[in-house]
C-alpha cells in the first residue's frame, strides 16, 4: 500500500515539475555536493597525510592523494606505549560506563514510562539537573570529599546517565511497546521485574543500540574528566594522552625524543616523523567510534527517529 | 501478584488508601528508579549542596560545611575586578555568534535534505553529515591547529594561492571566535538535523500530494507544509540552547586557547577552570560559576516563558 503510494508520488513528481522546481532541485544538489565536500575533505586530508612521506606532509604538499606512500608514522606510533596504555584504559572505561549507563537508563526509563505515585517528583528531579548543575568547582570538591579524586572509578561513574537518553528511552518504551502486552502479562501474574526482563528488554534492542552508541562515543571522546580528576597519568584515557601529543606541535626535538622513548640521534628526523605521528594518532583514536557508528547505523536511524519524535 | 488481585476486588476506598494500594501494586517501580535516584543525588545534588562554598571561604581542612560564611564577598570581588566585563563579553560574544549560526543551519539543511528526490542519495548524505559528531574535541582541536598552521596549513596555502596574506588563525584574538564557530558548525550541524528530519519524516505524504495537485511549488511546500511541522522542534531547541549563551563549550575553548588569542578566548568558563583548578581559589571561582549557572537558568526560563506566550510551545 504505502509503496504504491510513494511510487505514484514519484510519477506525479516527474510530470509536474515546474521550471522553478527544477532550478531548486539543481541548486539543492549543488549545495549537497558542497556539504559533502566540506564534511569529508578534512577527514580525507588527515587520512592521506597519515600515509604520506613526512617531508611532503610538513611542506603541505599532500592535498589530493598521498605522496610517497609511507607507513612510518604508524610504525613509530606502535612503540608509543603511553598511547596504547591510554587506549586500553579508554576501552575499559568505555565498556564499563556504557554497560552501566544502559542499565541505569533502561531501569529508570521503564519506571518513568509507567504511572505510579511520586512519578512527577522523580521526573522533575531528573530533568532539573539538565538546567541547573553544581558547576565545575563544587562538583570537584564534592568528588574529592567522597574519594573519587585520582580514582579511576570516576571515569565510569561520572556522567554515567544522561537525562536526554533517559527521555529518549522512555518515549521509545511508551510508543513502541504496546500497552496491551503489559496488561496481558499482568493478568498472567507476572511482576514488573519479569515483564521488564522477558518482554521490555528483548523488544528494546533498537533503543539499546542507540544508547550504546551515545554513551560509548561520549566516554571514548572525553578528555576533560581525566584532566581534572586523575592526577596519576597512568589512569589517563587515550583522549587525554592524545591531547598531550597534539599539543606538542611546537615542542623541542629533545621533548619529542623523550616522549617517544627512542634514542634517534638524528633530531631533524625525529621531529619530522613526530609530525606524521599526529595524523596517525588522530586516525587510530577516531576509527573505533566511527566503526561503531557505521555498524550500528541501521538501528540508529530507527531508534533516533522513534525516540526523538515525541522527545 | 497477590497485590494485583487485592486492587481489583476493592472499589470504595479513600484517597489515602488508594495511594497506598497504588504504591503496594507498583512498589517494584521504586526499585527500578532507585539506582537513577542514587546516581543523581551523588553526582548532581551533592554538588548543588556544595555550591554553598561560593558564600564561604573554603579551607580544605574545614571542608565544605565547616568553612566560614562570608556572604557575597566573592561576588563583589568578581564584579569589581577589571576582568569581569571582559570575561562576560567574551563569553556572550562567542556563544551568541555560535547560536546565530548553529540554530538556523540544521533547520535549513534538513529542509534541503527532505527535498532530495533520490532516497539513496538522501540516506548517504544523512550518514555522512553525522560523522563529524563522532570526532572528539581533542581531535577537532588538533585538526584545527594542523589545517590553520600559518606556514603549511591547507587553509593558508589556499589563501596564499589566491593571492592573500597568510593569517595566524590560532594566535590572534581576532580569529578565535571565527575558528570556534566555524568548527562547531562543521561538527554539529549535521548531527543537529536529526530531530528535524524525524519531524519531517512524520509528515503525511498526502499533504504533499494535495499541495502538488493545487500547483504548489517546492518552495511553497517547504513554507506551508515543512516549516510548520518543524517549528515546534525548533522552538524547543532554541529554549534548550538559550542557556548556552552564558555557558558555552569550555572544554573546547581550553584546547583552542593560546597565549595569542586570550583577548577573546578568555571566557568565564576558562577563568573558573584556571583560577579554580590550577590556582586553588575554590570559593571565588565557585561564586563565578554560580553566577554563570543562575544566568543560564534564567535565560532558559525566560525564553521558555516568551515562547509559551507567543506560540504556546514550552518545555515545562
């Protein structure tokens, strides 16, 4: 039915296009080609630079295709243990925080998708935090008081749950899981717990996929929490380590040699390679979330649409 | 389960009894919400309680509750300092500039996307424009330093090619806001179309059909069908983002600030971060942060009220 309808619309579309509409459509396409270029070119430039000869990159000659294909940056980055330790920490934090985030969000969203005495108070309590927070300094002092300063647990706990995601999940449950299912389950004598685990969770894979992308990306890309709360750099996630590497744009050759823990005597060589290492570090750090997004993409569209419709 | 049957058998009960029954029936829901409540108490309401240090002289030994009250001392110090005006102006300027671009562009982009005849091209574009959102702030800042390098960055190469003079984008105050806003546009415009595309997808196709039969052009369809359906969403976004005017993205500013661009990149958030965390002036910076939060909150309430009066669209 629906398909027939769209086919018909397309046919009429072709017949009825006026001159103005044609011009509009042409301009629209030109705009989109431009948009795609603006979005993709910077990313493309990073990729081709990461596999080009360091000299060519340093001179700014790499513009359209890689010049003198070289993997020296990637080879060098393999030896940079600080970054890989950060990588490992990031994986641990991201996986743990995402699991915790989905757990907290799904439970709360289920409660809020039902009617029960006091629901309004809980709703208010959660939404209020979106508009008013303690601010950086009071939060910092309170975290210090409860023993989360310089404690890697802060990376998992802080921001584990987001108001926005909770609202999306609640809307999803209200609109996508038929109320009759609950009524039937209630007649069968099943409790909220049984209903939640046997019916709601299996029917919520789409929204859980979306939540996992949201939470994982947020965690993976966070550099600031560690900068503020973790004095011990061994706990630092990759983004915080990366920030140090990228900030080293103008650092001395000695620093570079020390940072990469190698003993290359040729200072110029070290400097020149360290420049390409930056591009490689950007790629290595960005690939996991991008792949996650592309993998989840199919759920993503559906879930985001449903969740945000009444959001 | 026995609770469930008890509820059904009762018909005449007082209000209090009804409430107790409802609680009895749904007590499990309180367990569902409990972890979230604990989370918000620890990570949001305890820090709210910690705000009191803005009115105290915080000493680590005496702690948050034990430190001595000093009233509005820190607020007075801040507002009488020569820096206050510059910080407020810098904060407002970059964020208003950001909102002026960041608010309409996703609306325009989603209207244009909705008008692409090919479903496949539409889908492809949608996938692509979300990608920058997944780039971290650290990487974004790194890319900016690389591309805007005065000697061999691609942007200055292009400027030189076109006959212009290379610019020190990252090291001059006059460029900070442009760099900040332009990179935000790149990173967020695509992602922020999601909510509008969702609204546009919900439009009944028969409306377009009817409009076409009446001879409506594409622009007329956008104006009379698409726009009305996304205005409520746009208003919601405006209400939500209005609080950002005084807040802004400090984590990004921290990465883009250089000794050269401090004239415009020194915002309230940056000042709180550096004076508070690196110099340990906790109470003073907590007061500044509180001022910032209160203004943001009032902005949201005000815009919400205005929107409610004008269009009866409101958040709460």
